[in-house]
């Protein structure tokens, strides 16, 4: 398959701003999160492609740069549009898309647009379950990273909307290359993490007191990492969205998800020491979540 929307272009200028600090996690020394990084990369049966807006590359509180230090088979391509990426990034995108199509691998675009399918429903489907089982039990029959291809957009919600609208027309639509999916809605009466029925665990996991959890009617609710303001209850950082999406697709138990989220949680906690608004967002989130649940009763 030829990927016609990817012309050869000169590499755009880099937007990376040098930050003196830790060489491992990339964070400034006083907010280093190395102690929360997994000792080994978390292996995925699928692949993740992040299309990153150029402004996110130089954003000090950008979360995506931590993800390659946590999970395997993750690719980041920078550009406002597919055509605006560098030669190298364009080749990476083409390789991932072409490989997925060749292997009849599901290509999923994580974006909360009208018509998006719940990722939990997709992950519970028999066809995807069979593909995931084949990747786990017979890895030689399924090329590495080909259980699925998950695509995510990284930017402010305004930037992400612009990037979504600029995606190649061959990607979207009834006969498009990608399937539009979104995370399940959070609920105050259950964990914010939905795991498919085939997974094990209780569906929620507590981290240490004061570090991202709150009691809700005798349960422990795993709070999102609100390092930046989000316009909706269901909206989270790109890092967290990808982590939760992968947890659903890979049928992780809650402890695996918390392991993946640990660096982001630590980053949020350290930032909260300099920005009290983060704790205020957590309280506002819980209040809004409870109010929404009451209005639905």
C-alpha cells in the first residue's frame, strides 16, 4: 500500500529546548522522577503512535516525553499535520500504517469525537480477544507490536482538534483506515479504570495516601493526574490517556496500570508543591464527578 499523503519534505527545525537536569528522565534535577520509572520497559503486544503538536515539544509540563521511558514500541512524530512531519517521522508513520494494514491489524485513533466507540467495548470483542491471545500465546505468528496500532494526538485540546480535522481523509469514515475510539466515562461509583471482563484484579488500585486517591463510599477512587487544567471530566493528559487505553487493550490488572502511571503521578505531586492549583483541581474534579452522578440518578 502506498501512503500518498506523505510527501518527501525537508526536516522542520527542532523545537526542543534544552533543560539541564536528569539525563535519564529528562526532568529538571529538583523534580526528577527516576525513582518512579519502571526498572524495565513495559512490553506491549501492540504499538503506539503519538502525533505531537510542535508546541508540546517545548512545553515544560509536557507529559509525553516520559512515556518512551516506560513502555515499548512507542513512536512520536512531530507536526501539525501528517504532511508537516519530518522525513524520518513520515517514514515511521508510513511504516506503522502499512505494516498494520498488511497484517490486518486494527488501527485505533484515540479521540473523543462524535461516533467514537468505547475502547472497552472494542477490547471485549471476540475478534480482538482472539488476536490478543494469538500475540501472547504464539508470538512467532504475529509480528512484534502488531496486535493493534493505537494512535493518539498530543496537544492542547484546541491544537488536538485542529490536528484531528487535518488528518488524511483516507483515515476516517466508514471505510477509513482507522477506527475512532474513546476512553470510558469516569464514575464516582466505580473505579475510573475500566478493565475488560477477561482481566484480573478488582478494577481499581490504591496508591499511597495523599498520592492520587480518595475515599468514595467505602471505595478507593483513582484520581486522574491533573497536572494541567482539563475542560471535561473525561479528559486527561496524553500520557494518562494512552496508559489507560493500553491497560484496556492489553487487559492489564490495576497494578500494571499504576506502575505505568507512577512517573506521571510523581511528576504531578512534585509540581503540586509549586502549584497549589493542582490540589484544588482534584477537589473540583471529585465534586463535579459526584454532582454528575447525582444528576443521573
